[in-house]
């Protein structure tokens, strides 16, 4: 039985790992937060007691963490070793985070000999992860990709896009439109507030047109994604492209989503973009 290690058991990772045992894989998991790996409750998934143990358990290592944590996790920090320090010869490391391509190349540069890196960001949220219907944008050495393709297929549809870094680039490209749509829902409702039109009517009409999937996702009460996650993705996009191209739409989307996060007492949920919690101050 092929062994797979999955590191980062957050909202996405906790749903993705459930598909691996049923696809025939022996699964080891690890997260820096011990509670996340003790609450899995699946006897087919084994929790490692350390990062080193997790990485050494398999020759296929998948990571799913926030973009700000990627370099620390993979390269180490303040004398603490990272994933690259524990990779076995013949291992393939798969990074699924939304990233500036420069971070992918930094990890690749630090890889030990006879190991491979694949850049495989994801399109789709928690529901898609739960249903095994994600879209995975894979890039890197074709031979390494072919070897792990059956593993990746456990999570959804896989699209190979060529040389390393292309996955990260294409995820940022698609995020321009995705984040604009998310912020667009909130701005649409801002205008509804100004015209004194109720939200249910507006959202109902939007679901009758081409924006239906976007609105349906925003109204999904089972989606645990915090709204700050969208802001973080926008920040990664803008930082990655600041010396490349001006993206005023992305900047405006980031600003409106950040204002929405700041408007909520406590942690803003993704669904809050569809309610009065994130309305402009004069309409709350």
C-alpha cells in the first residue's frame, strides 16, 4: 500500500485527507496544532508526533497551509528544521497553498538531491474538498507528476500546466476573477442598502444568472472558511505582482473584503459577505 503524508489539517486539509484511505493509501498526518490531529477520529489515518516523523513516514508529502506559513514550514526557522531537512531520497513534495511563485522557487532551491517538488494549488472551497471535486493545477517535472497523479485524483480533477511555478501563477490569475466576484457580492449589497432593497431579493436574482455558483458558495452555512482567508489570498496576489502589473480591481477587492472583516466583532465568516454584519457603517 502506497504511503502518503499530509501536513496541515485545517479547513481544507481535514476534508481532503478523508479521500485517501478509501483510494487505497496508508495516510500519516501532522499539524503544528496537536488538537487538529487528535480530533480526526479515523482509524485509517495515523497522526505523527512530530514533523520529522510525518515527513519520514512517506515518499509522497502533501502540504496545505496558509501562504504566510509556507516558508517556515518547508525551510525551517530560527534553528528549527523544516520539511526539506527530513525528505528521503526519491520523495515528491506537493505544495497546494496559494503562493507567490517566488516562494515555490525558494523551496525548490532548498530541496535535497533526488527529491522533487510539485506546485499544485487548488480551485474550490471546503465543500469541494469534502465532495472530492476540487480542481488541482499541477506543475513541475512531468515524470514526478505522472508518478503521483493517482494520489492527486483522489481529491478531484487534475490539470497539468507545465514547468514548476506555472501552478502558482495560474492560481493567482484565477484569483483575480474569483476575489472580484466575492467582493462584488458585498458591493452589490452595498448598492442594495443605498436603494433600500432587501438582500434576499437581490441574492435570489443573482442566483438566477451566471453568478449562481459564486452566490451559492457565499451562502453555504457549512463553509468554515474565515473571510480573512480571502483577504490573505488577495494580499499574496498583490505582493506577488506589485512589480509586474497594476491590478486595480484586485486592490479594490482586497480593500472591500478587508473592510468587511474589520466590520465584524470577532472573526468574520465567509457567509458574512451576504448579510448586514459586513454592510457599510451607515447601513448597519
